[in-house]
């Protein structure tokens, strides 16, 4: 006992001493405490001083002199010999700088005078941790725009240039180069070109330190994107070529990884002629790691060749009016000074989106002046090939750009909108002479692989009610085609008829039919324009084609070799028909079927080889996954007319043994459907989509997440076939995979708009009711939203019998359910119906409210609590119950009064409180979660 009493006395003395110490600190001013611990020999105390600097500044922020005094002590603390103290101080600098920025009136120029010199000085600190911390602080300050532009030019950049001097420390030089590259996007083009770019080019040629060259190569794309095309092509590309042939494989690998960014900063000609050959060298590099990086970048690099004229999709700048864009396009084309007899090829046309749209703009502009303007005689305007007639879902395509983003982005428009500008008769004629769609498309005409929507005579592509959306090409009539050629055309059409179900064969038949009709016209026959238009429409089998004009003009260029063109077309059709009708391909025929002119063929061949099993052994075991990941971008670049080049590769990937490859395809199949159009989707993607539906859950979830996006692209008859398969999504490999069922409920909400009320009632209703009884509350909560939307859709149908039947089923299955969780689900559904206005309140009062009010006598408090919330916070907020003195209002008020006298305190509380005092959704979710 004596020892215990002595211990208690010692403890009491220690406690008294510590209290004295604390009381002494409390008596000191903030600056006094700062000075006391900053002078301490204990390292920990000095670290605590660095951490408390921001709090000290806040305490003295009202006094400018005290703020300046604190900043001066920070400068002294920066000279501490202990690295941990300096590192701790540097971690606090961005926060202190932000505080100084917010209080600039009281402490102007504080950051520039006191803090920035410390950050810059620490970039060359001997301690690695201090250097790393200062680099992170500098980038954070630049990102938050806390450093003035003048300070960047005069204080930051000179120090970085000095640190990258030849005699600088190796580690410091490497880190300084990395900082320069990372800060380039933050400081902008001007500072980068004047101060950073020259030293960056020197560092790319650093012969002594391969680490420096590797850092330069890794950040090459960022520098290119900042300085722009001209500086990239003049100053950076020669250095990039040197880095791609560096003797260190790590440098070459870094070049392969940033190849797409470099390509984006160059023109199409350099991309095609120089960068393509350079990339082929990287793909065949001796180092496996370089080849691996190159193949991963191959798809993104191919996507940089994308061109609206070849992909079949067009850009439209939102910030320009239709009139301005049309006038700009016509002026740009007029300035090109194209001779009349020149042969314009697709690859010669600029990739500028405005220029790509100019043919449509001109055609539609001339149509506005059809009464006063006449085209040269001898031309027949028929709808353009489907690469220009594609109709895409704008919303779906923009989402493509989000899942793919680290990939490419673009705002593709779903239709070709006419952009009409005011022009005189003379300018319209001049525009036509300089440029028309026949000149543009004439050369590749024999090789068009149509996705054809031309057969849909009254469909979306050739809708007679919307003639302004029908672009045109010009096919000349010529009497030079011999009878033998016409006979051969007729024989070819007859031979292809048995295979007309194939989209490619159907496209070829349309091309041949158009050529045969053009050859049969008598160029010297003169008749009225109205009669000729009627004849052409009869021949084409189109009810109404207001864009069709028949004129004769002996001076139309590029007609004299019509026979040669027909023979070329015949040779092409012969080859293609053989491919489509035979089950085996010769190597030459197979290669010919994959030839295109959008990207260099060598790049496409390498991309197609990524599915070769030998690549997995010699390059990368996941090379097929990289191929699948970038396939939508490659397909968009090639355009739907070149889908035949990728079809076999896509089918190979879809049957790959690795589920990760199939999962990647499943997540992007809806984007590919947008690119290919409805016919190619139905022919080539639907069978693969059906296979994914029966795959592993890891693959099925990719299809399920975009089920609505894919099904809305299908024809209504094809879409209805999937109604029978939706039930299968309720069955998963793992019953605990509740997120799968939650995603199904989300998709069913979107699918309601795609199906008729009868289909919704027959097929979607059972699934929705099943999900409402799910074991997991999160699934049930989404399902309540689904059921309420279903009630809304069925009630709005004519007649609303399906809606009434659904409400009766809800009452029977849930409102009178023997389990309390079912009755609670019924209250949840009613609450959602009220809040989302799914039913008019008078209909709700008739069909649902009587059954809802009977639950006031439920034996389970949880049901009564939710009922009280619903009545007080949702129902009584509606005008119908606030303004009308009906029997329904009286019934609600009586129920509320009964609940206010309930024996359960929670029921009393929620029946009595003001409706605005709680959030309905949060309360409902908390109740749902508590019943899990």
C-alpha cells in the first residue's frame, strides 16, 4: 500500500507539471508560441511548427504586420537542417498560398515574395523527399493558378532551365525535365514555345543520360498538343524520329505509348507518309516490350486517320449558324480554283468537317433556287451511297465517346442537316461547275461496299416527307456504253438475284441497276423536265424524289471513259460476288476483301493480325483484349463501307476463349451498332449479341448495361424477339450478385418507351413485380420506380385497361400480402406514384388510396411509419388534397389523426411533423435499408 501511495504522489506531480506547461503556452501569443517551438532542439517540435503555420496565420489574419511576421518566420524555418522539417513545410505551402490568395487585400504579394522562392529553391535540394514534395507543390500551385504569369516566366522557368543544364546533377536534371513537361499544359502555348521548347529539344538529344531521353519520350505527346501543328512538324518531329530509333528499348517503348498524341498534332499527309512507316518499325522492334506497347497504341493511332467523308459521319459546329456555315463552305470551295476537267479524288479532299459537308450544302442550296437555276444537261441525281445516308443516334454516340475516352471524343450528328445560305443564280451555277458530288465520289464508285439503306424506298434514308435530308451524287448518262456491256450488266444482275438477301450482294445489285438505267437513257432525247423526272422515278421504284433532275450537257467532265468504269465495276462485282457466295477463299481473294484506302494498308494488316494466336506468345498474352478495346474506334475510322475488312476479326474476338476479351466487346457493341447502321447490325452484330446474352455474368453485364442503347437501334420486329429473353436476366451464376438485378431494373425503365402497352403488360410486368420482392433493398427501391413508370405508361394508353389491371395486381400481391415487407413495398410504390405524378390524383384516390389507408391498422410499426411519411410528406402536398373538400380528403385527415394517436412513438412523430422537416427519399431509403 505504501508503494501505491508513492506512485500516486509521483503521478500527481507529473500532472501538475504538465498543467503548468499548458498554462504557460496559453499565456503566449500565437507568434510567441511559434518562436518558442521553432527554436526548439527537438525535431518533432519543429515539425509541429510547420504543420501549425496555417492555423497561426488564421489566428493573426486581422493584423497585417503579424501576417508578415509569420511569413518571415516561414522563410527562417525553410533553412532548417532537418529534411523532414523542410518536407513538412513544403507540404503546407499550397494551403498557405491559397490562404494568402483569399486574403490578398491584407497581405499583398505574400506568396510571390515569401513562399515561391522557397518552392523553387527546394527543387534542387539534396534530399530526395524534399525535392519530390516541392515538385508536387509546384504543380499543385500551377494547377490552382496561384502563380502569376510573370513569376512563371521570371522565377520558375529560369530555375528549371538552369537545373537541366549539361553540368547539372543527373537526378535533378531528370526531375526538372519531367516538371517542365508536366507544367507545359498549365502555362500555355506562348511560354512553352519561348522558354520550354528549346531546352526540351536539347534534352531529347541528351547522349549521356538515357533517363532524360526516356522522360522526354514519355511526355512528347503532351508537348506536341500544347505547341500545335506547326511547331510539332518543324521542331519536334525530327527529335521524335531520333527517339523512336534510340538504342535503349525503354525510350522506344515510351515513344510507342505516346504515338497517338503525336499523330493528333500533325497533318494528314505526314501522318500517312512518315508516321505510318515509323510505327511499322516499332511494331517490328526487336524488343518484346516495345512491340507490346506499339500494338496497344495501334488502334488509337489508326483512329487518328478518321475522316468524315470516309467514316460516313459528319461534324457540325454548334456555334455557327446554318447560313454562316453554308456561305463559308461555298467560299472555301470557290477559292480552290479547281479546273473543270480535273479529277477530284476522295483522298485529295481536305478532312475539314466543314469542307466535307460542303457538297450537301451546295446541293441543297441549289435546290432552294430550282425555279430559277438550271443545271447542265446530261446528269441524273440519285441518292448518295449509304456512307452519307447513315442515321445515328446522337445521344448514344456521345456516350461512346465517354466509355471510350480515354479514347477519342467527338460530337457526331445523327442526320445531315441542310445548311442553306443566300446565293445568286450566278454563284450557284459557279459552285456547281467547280464542285459537285459526282466529282467527289466518281473514282471509288466501283468499289463502294454499301450498307444499303437505299432499298428502303419509303424508309428513313429516302423519306419523301423530308427531301431536304437526302444528299445526292451524280451519275452521268452516256450513250458510249455498248450493247455488249449492257448485256453483261443484265447477266450479272441475274446471277446475283439468288443471293439478294446478303446486304453486300444487294448493294452490288443496286449499283449495277443504277448503271444499267443510266446507260439506257438516250442522251439526245429532248423532253420536258417533268416527264423525265417521272420516268426516272418509275425506273428507280421510288414514289417521290424531288431532288431528281435530268439535264444534258456535252461538256460535263469525266464521262468519256464510262465504258472503262463499267468494266472496272464488273470486275469488282465479279470478285465480290464470288467472295459472298463461295465458302472458301483463296489467299489473294481474302486479302483483296480487306483492302481499303482510309488508312495505310500495312497498319490495318498489323491490326487484323492481333487476333493471331502466335501474337499472344510473341507479343502479349492480352493482345486480343487490346484489339477488342480499340475496335469501335477503328471501325469508325474505316467507315461502314469498309466493315468487311473487320467483320472476320470481330467474329474471332467474339469467340475468344478469354472472357475479358468478350466482356470488352459486350460493353462496346452498342457503339459499334451506331457506327454500322441497322442493316449491318442486324446481319453481323445481332448473332454475336445473342451469344453474349448466354455468356458468363461478367460478359452479360456489359450487354445489360447498354441493353436499351442496342435494342433501340433494331427494327421493331427484331426488337420484340428479345422480350422473351429478358426473363433470363433474373438468373445469374451467383445469386448474391444483386447489382445485376439492380441494373436490369434500371434498363427496364428505359425499355418502356420501346415497347407497346400490351408488350409491357405481358412481358415486362412479371419481371418488375418479381424485382419488387427482391431480397436486397437497393434492388427493390429501383423496382418501385420501375413499377410506377409502368403504371404511368399503361394508364396513358388507350384504353387504360392494362393500367387498371396492373393496379389491381399490385393491391392483391402487395397491398394484401401476408408478409409485412410486401405491404411495405405497396406503400413505397404508392409514394413513388404520388411524387412522380404517375397518376392523376383523382385516379389515385379511386384506385390506390382506399387500399393504402387500410394499412393504418397494420400490426407492424414499420408499415405504419412509412404510411405516415407518405400521407404527411407526399399526399397532403398535392393541390388536389389541399384545395378540394372531398370525401377523399376527409378520409386522409381521419387516417392522419389516427396515426397521431398511435401507440408507437415513431408513427406519432412522422404523422405529426411538418412535411418540409425531412427529406422523403432519404427517409424512405433508410426504412428500406432497415428491412434488408
